[in-house]
C-alpha cells in the first residue's frame, strides 16, 4: 500500500473515530437535555399542583380572617424598621422571657404529655395513654370545627354568604381533620416567629399585633389540653390504680415512684400552663370597633385580682373534676355537662353568637373565659357589653362553683347511705371505711376552702377590676350600665 493510500486510510479511521465520538457526545447531550426537560416538566407540574394547594389555603385563610389582618401580618414580616440604638437590654430580657414562656414551656408541656402517654402504653394502660394523646389533639379539633362551621355558614363577604360548593366542603374537611394534628406545632411556630420578628425588627410590634390573638389560640390548648390532662393524671394519682391492680403505697417500689413522679410533674406543668393561659387571655381588649368601649387604665389592681382568682378557681374545678371521676364515675359527666350548659346559657343570654358560645362554654369549664374579648383569635367576634360580660362572668363564677359544690356534697352524703353503690369502691384504701371517710372529709374540706376562696375572689375581681373597665372616669356607674343595657336591648330587637 502506497503512502498516499495509508494516509487516506488513517484519515478515514480518524474521521470514523471522530464521528463515533460526535455521535456519543450528541447522544449524551440529548439524554441530558431529555432528563432536563423531564425534570423541568415535573417541577412545573409540582408547582402547579402546589400552587393550587397554596391558592386553596389562601382562599380558606381569607374566608377565616379579615383581609386587612392578613395584609398587616405580611407587612410586619416584610418590614425591617431602622433602629440606630439596636436591641436594648430591656428588650433582650423581654424577648428571652417570651421565648421561655411561649416556646420552651409549650415544648415542656407537650414533652411531659408524650412521656406520660409513653409510660401508660409501656404498662399496657391503653385507655390512659390514648386519652393523654387525645387531649393533645382535642384543642385543634374544637378550633377547626368552630372555624369550619363559621366559614361555611356564617362568614359574609360584602354582606353576602358564599355559596357552599363541593370544593369548599373539601377544603374545610381537610381543615377539620388535618389541622388538629399540626396545631401544637403551629402554636410553637407562631410563638417562635413572634420572637424572631422582635429580634429582626428590634421592637415589640410583632408582640402587639400577634400577642393577644396568639393567646386566644393558646387558650384552646390551655383549657382543652392542659385542663383535661391535669384531671386525667390527678385522677390516676387519686385512684392509685393501673393495669387492674393498685399501687402499694406502704411498700412503693422505684418503678412506681418514677411513674408517680412523672404524673405529678405532668400535672404541675399542666396547671402552670393553664393558669398562665387564663391570666394572659382574660385581659381587656379595647378594640375601637367594640359596641361598648373599655378603659384599661381604670382598674388599678386588675392583674392581681385576676391572678388570685384564676389560681383558686382553676385548682377548685380541676381537682373537683378528678374527685368526681374517682367517686361518681360516669355520673361525673353529668356534673360537667350541667356546668357546660350553664356556661352556654350565660353566653347566649349575654349576647354571644352560637359558634363562639359553643367554644367559650367548653373552655370556661375550668375558669370563666372570653367575657372581655372583642373577637376570638382575630376571627370569631364576641364583643359583649358590660351587661353581657356581667351575665357571663358572674353566672360562670357562681353557677358552676355551686354545681361543683353539689357534686362534692353528694359524694360525702352517699357514703354509708343506701345509694352508696353509686360510688366506686376499688380505690386503694377502701377496706378501711373509717380511713376512707376521713379521706373524703379531708378532700371535701380542701375543695370547700378552694371553692369559697375562688367565689369570693371572683366577686372581688368583678367589682374591683372588671366593672370599672367599662366605666369612663367622667361618668357615673349607672349611666354606663344603662348604655350597656340599651345596647343589649337593641341587639335583642334586631335578632
């Protein structure tokens, strides 16, 4: 083969190799481009799907909250005001305190509930463990049920109710059942967001905007989770019972001691959380849109009388419920239901709408709640006049306390009577009837003292702190009262 032919062959080989390389490069490029297009397509489809979900969430949010409230919240998140002095030491202390009370305490509360539920499950106490977790789920379910009913049947846009469609029903069904699962995390997230915004903005604007409404959401957790959880764990401690057997209090082992300590600590955290919640939410709500104006500067000892009343009222009612459940068994539900009905009747007579009356009557089982609100969580309007607030607060304070007193007296009266079979007898010291009677008498005495103190402090709180809240300093008490009565009469005529 000549040199020229060899050269031509070499060129053909090189050309062939280049052609193969080009084909391989082209194939790889095409494959990458195809994968890229498929990836982009999947992203677009995912974004479209999520976009629909986001739009649905936005639509639901707009139905549940006023648009100006949502816009204001977005503005607070976006804004970053200039602060030449930075964060002062006083503001830092305030932020740290809010982080501890709003975030850490909530985490501790949930953690102790989960630990208590785990302890019950470990001992195969399925009912106690299930109830402990159910009480964590309950506040979110009650709130989502109330919001769903209000959004579907009562919410008006431009004076008209929106048509109930299958799409809206589907969205609210998701809210009803899925929202309660995320509710504890949402509370912690909102509280953490409030703290972050205070650090970022270097002011308290986020607390001023979110604080009161956030406390209303937390009130559901406090009254419908911490309250029942306290009652359950205290009930177990009073009964001294698990797995069909009783704790031997005369020879208690380390395993039982750990359980008793965990349940006692869980009850303590629940009580602290509930008292803190009641103290935070039952404060003046001087909204400019109120039917009857509030004057928060008038009461001089509002926080003191509120705190003392909350402590003794909550202890009286929580321990009372546990006491009823131990001795009256299923009849305890009757006592609680009568208390709930009295609360609902008070809110109805005070001028509250059906939806908010259902919610506030439930969370008022442990202590009067909602009697000073303009709206609940920035969504459900309450807005009671001074007359309406008086009906709700005093009826709850006096009526429910007397119902509890009736239940306590019934337990003592049934012991030794022909109807003693109503009481349960499987408690740990039931063999010694004299000891049993002394124990009941001691508990009755403690509950009686708590009941009298809570009743007296409640009446004191009304006359010293709440009544002056509705009375301008330049007007006589009777004049303000008459204005409230006239407003209530007008509402009755309109309805």
